[in-house]
């Protein structure tokens, strides 16, 4: 029934493959047929997708893979989520729309938007604490949001601050993420 849109998973798998990853092996390991993502109506359970992202990072020995995949993903390849961003008149409108409709793009997640004293904060988290580890998903989501804003509004935009629920994996990975 509910799950992550296959188009999002297909975009991630395609970029993983371009980086030298074995997409067929990853999909098989996580219970997906190689041609399953060709069907635009397919849904991938969130836990399976998150685990697949973690396995991809391990296979490529790249602890920042999720963030890099997010930055490499174009809004159009993420379907409706990308369209929400592209059709907004401002960054704030885009964030409001994305927050309102995020769970229809990616169920079992929670996002919120707040503004306090001119400071805008967008939060995202998976609702199920049993889905762990989930470093790659959170870093993918944050970096793809940054990419959306850059593509639609300000090419060199950077957030003032990013906080994640997981600790740093290494000083080198932290520098790469920064």
C-alpha cells in the first residue's frame, strides 16, 4: 500500500549506478526486482528504501553518499516533490508547500516549518524509531532540499545551520558535508 514513490527510488538508484554501484545487486538484496522501478505506480516501503541507502553507502565505502546523491538529484527526477518546489513563487512558499505535502511523497515521515524572529527552520524526521541506521536518508533529504532551493531560486544558497540526529562519522566526512 503506502510507500515511497518508485520515481524517487529510481532516481537514487540511477545516480548510485553512475557512481559505480551495482544497482541490480542492491535491489535484489533489498527485495526489489531490477525492473520494478520502471513502473511509475510502484511504491517501495520506507524501511526498505532507507536500508538500501545505507547498503549503497557501504558498497561504495562512502559515508557521505546520501548527501552527494541529494545534491546530484534534479527536482524533476523526484516527481511531485520537485514540481512543488519549481512552481512556487518564493523559498518560503516552496517550504510551506513541501511541508504540507511531504508525507504524500514520503509516508511515515514528519516535517515541520517554523519562523521565529526572521529565522526559518525546516525539520524532517522518520517517525519509526526502528528504522535505524538512517544517516543516508536524512542527509539525502537535507541535501536534495538544498538542491531544490538552488535550482528554483538561488544558485549559491546555503543554510545557516544543519542539525542531524546522528553523530559525525569522521572528521573527513564532516568536512565533506559542511
